[in-house]
C-alpha cells in the first residue's frame, strides 16, 4: 500500500501572515491538530501543531494575561524543519518515520509542493484495516521454529479446514532467535476446530488458550 491511497488531499493550510489566534480558530473549527504553513506556490515553510500552540499559551492561572501574544504570526511558533514524504512512498516506510521521530503528522509533497497529509490516526486506521481487526474474526497465535516454510505449513492447515486468513503478522518470540510467533486473523468466530488441527500437527497455540484443547 502506498501513501497516496490513505493521505488526505483536502488540506487546510496557513500563510505566514496568519496569527496564532487564526491557527487556534481553524483547528477548533476543523477539528484538526496540525496545519502546514505554505507560500503561494504551496511550498512548505513550516507546520503548526496544537502542541506548539499549547506551549505558547499562558497557563490556566494566567489565562487573561498576555492575550496580545495570540496576535503574533504563526511563524514565531511553527516548526520549520519539516519532515515530509512522497505520495508514492510505502505506508510501512512512512509508519517507521512516525515511530522514529515521534511525530503526529507527515505532509506529503511532490516536486517540493504540498499535495496531501497523513496523520497518526490515518496510520492507525490503516493498520486496523490491514489486520482485519475491524471485521468479525478471531486471532490465533502460533509458536513455530524460525526456519523456512513454517508459515506455508500452517497456512496449509487453514486451507484444509477451509478457514479464510484475513491477515498474518510475524514477530520474535521472547527475543529467542530460534522461534517466532505467527499471528493469524481468520474469518471464524469459533476457532476451536482449527486450533485443535494446528496442535495435532505438533505446533503450540499461544492464543487463545482454550481449556481442553491440546491436552
């Protein structure tokens, strides 16, 4: 999946002449937390977030003081070293950027011009959809040796039982390089039959732990 498939193209922006108060009102009206600051050619000059505004705002104990600060331009609080991505980048690669830099949004550019934006919420929604967790299904975690062919072997068991696999994740098992965990999301609300079939083949099902199966 590429960024273009999940990015928002209807982008709210600010010019450098906008004030901090303008940014607050636009965020509240549109229920957003990030606004790119651009020039007339849509080149990104910076970005303003709700965190920037919160840091620039007086505390609740001095809310009536220094109100003139909100009339200052957004250029005084915006972040100028903006990390961007391209619309043809892979979502997995972009997700790593969110993780590494602990950011809440990522402007998308093409030929140095703003064409879209994605947020951490977009990434989360995409992850849920890719995993199939938003649909009626069951999760089955299987412990396997970290050798070639184990994913295919387990998948064949599902095929024999005519159980459709929605998604598969692979991750290490307790930092033990000799094993890994295969997490299957499958289209069945009663996984007992397939769990029993998996364990009859000598594999250990870590989740769900259903009493009476595998004993």
